[in-house]
C-alpha cells in the first residue's frame, strides 16, 4: 500500500482540492496522510468533515511545535 502525504498550514482550500483530485483515482491501493502544521484557521474541522463524508483512507496528524498533538484516524483497521 502506498501513502500519499499532504502538508497543510492554513491552506485548507488547496488541500481539499488535492484530496478531491485524489478521490477520483480508481484502482490504486493508497491512503492519504494529511500533516497539519499547526493551522490556526478552521482547516482541521473542514478536513475532518470532508474526510468523514468522502473517504475511509485518510489519516490526519496535527503537528504543534514539532510534537504530534492530535491524531484523527479515518482508516479502516488493516
């Protein structure tokens, strides 16, 4: 399985556009890791909302001062 890693920092619109594009990929075995680098806008909420409605292959990791402060897993157990 392949992991696609997206970086986000207060850029939810761009990250969502990328996720929408990736959701159109068919026949590939991959999951997406979104690493949020301490966004201060509503990025995390919007990403979680989109992920819960459109994919089961996404992991969101929220980074804060180089520490993982919050992990939200939307992947099925493998």
